[in-house]
């Protein structure tokens, strides 16, 4: 399906500017969102309450040791008791071993240094937008102000049939940036994958970069992101380092900002050493043009259980590039700040979308990961996939076990669950505090409690509804960005 024939409004409709137009270096205040801000009164209350809860749980576990021992002895006398204990010990051992393996890989990670201007490849940046409002202007400004040779940049933004004033803000960006920016308008809302598809078809550069229209990049982000394509001919895609843009405005973004650091700077760094970053994030990713063109039609027409796929376009593209034998890397110093939901409803809808995509793409990756899909070692890639499957397979048994203990031994369950949260969350706290600040790292604890007791149902629900379509969060009001 070629979308170039659709009715659109392109750059020629805007006032032409010379390509030699000098744009002042744009450094939005939002970039400072990556820097921790002083805690407010309510923040102290949340953190203090969290620590009181955790230390109270530790005390309860100590005091209730006889009860724990009694339950253990009674369980071991049953037929299922020894089996359950064996499975639990094996799962715990496997997860500890996996974490140690990831830590080993992390110690070997090094970001690829930026290459010179002469060596930088030509780069097409594609920004799909839907109901973003003014944010799309700020995104395009930050991209245009990148420390990247302007003659090597092709900047494209596509309005995916927005129902708000997104197109007006794109016209404003066009008037400021002139012929450095090309803007297009879909005849109706077709979905992000369609908008990206059109951008890929319009792109003429050696490397494609996709950026979400509610994201801000630092001046050196683009050059850091694409440098691995120059130094490694086996590199087919690169993921950027995602941090939270609106982390000063609500508790959920503030908590998630710390979680994102661990997810990207620890987990993806380790995956990058294996050349198998499992997902290049939609907020910021780069792809070798040849790799994209080799799978573009399959990606565009992807289905799941007979239905067209309209979510998980980033993980799907990553899988299809891995399948070709390319490596997928992560660049820690390619920083992007992106908006995330600030309320519970929007957050769980985003997580459902991510988990559905995870289930689908685990299936797809399993079709090639255990074959000779590329040269060199492949064991590490398979270990990553197996660990993904363990989380999926154990989702239902774990939730059933949790509900059983909630109803039979609520106090013992609550205290032991909080103790486990304290132990495993402390790993993230140590990691974050080593790289940034210890006070900010404490947000891992309330987030882990929040996720465990309010979002535990996401993965089981996503598995049961993996065939459902829909973006879920599209059309929701966008967060204001008054600090830009």
C-alpha cells in the first residue's frame, strides 16, 4: 500500500525559506528535566511513609518467623508442597543468575563515541504526530537545533489526522525552520505505523531516525545515536536513552523516571553488548535504511491472529531487523526526554499496550531466535528471549498464588511481599544512586509498591487480550509543558 498518493498538504504549501537559514541553538528548559529537583513536602511524606511501611514489614517478618516456619512445615507434608518449593527455588535461582549475567554484560558496555561531521551519515528524521498540540513544535525545534550538519539532515513531520491544533503548530514550525522541514498531513487518522511508513517512503537518507512528537532531544543526541552505523557495518538499528520529560509535575512520572534509568542504562546496556536490544523505543530510534526497506512491506502489513497489527511498531521493526542478521545496539549518551502519563488510567493503558506487544513479538522472535539467524554467538540472545518467556509463562501461576495467600494468610503475605520489594528494589536504588543522586533513587521503593499492588494484573490481562487492537491512550488530553 503506497500512501504517497493520498491527499496531503506538503511543504510546498508553506512559505519557502532558504536552506542556509541559521536557526539559533535551541536548548529548551525541558532538557533540565533529567536533573533531579528538590523534594516538596508531599514528596517527603510519600518517601517517609514508604520507608515506615517497608521497615514495618521487615519487623513483622522477623517477629512472625514461627508462623512462617509452621506454614512451611505444613506445606511440605502435602503432595504439592515439595513440588512448589522446588519450582520456587529454581525460579529464584534462575532470576538471580540472570541478573548476575546482565550485570556482567553491563560492566562490558561502552557507548560508541561520536564520529566526525565528515563521517556522519545522511539522516532522515521522521516525527509522526497525533493530537500533540504545541509539543510537536518543541520537538521539531529541538531536532532542528541538533549539533548535526544541516546538509545531512532531512526532517519530516506527519500529522496523522489530528483532531486538535497539531497541524497549526506544525505550520508554525515550518514558518520558523523553512525548507529544513517538510510537513505532511494524512487525510484521516490511520495510526502511527501508517505515518511512519509514509515517512520511510519519503526518506532519502542512509539512516532513518524516528522520534515521538512529545519528545525533546539534546543537541548532541542525533550524532551520538547514528555513530554506531559508521563504526559497525553489522549495526542495523540503535535505541536511544529515554528519560521522563514531565517528571517534575506528578508523582507517577517522577517514580517512572528512576525506573526508566534502570531499564535503559542497565538492562539495555547489557543487551547491547550482545547486539540484541529487544526493543528500540518509539521515543527515539535509528535504523539503517537498507534494513528497513528489506522488511518494510512485511512490517506495514503485519497481522496477529488474522487482525492487522496497529501497536508495537517499534518492537516489531526491531525483531524484523534482528531476523535479517543485523545487530541492534543502545547508545546511552543519545538522550531523549519524553512525556508519560500522569494518572493511573492512562498509565495502565500504556502498560497494557506494551505488554500485548511483548507477547506478540516474543512469539515472532521465537520463530527465528533458535535458528542460525546471524553470524557469531547467539546464546545470549536466546537467554534474553527465554527470560522474557519465563515472565509471561509465570504470570498466571504467580497471580493465583498471590491471591491464595492474600485470602489465607494476608499479614504474612503482605509482610513478605514488602520485604521482597525492599530487597530487589534496592538493586535499582544502588544503581541509580551511583550514577545520579541517592535521594532521587528512593523513588524506586514507592514505585515498586505501587506496581506490585495496583498493576500486578497488567501482564495476565494483556496475555488474555493479546489479539485486541487499539492504541488505548490515543485521544487522551496531552500534558501541558509550561516549563519548555
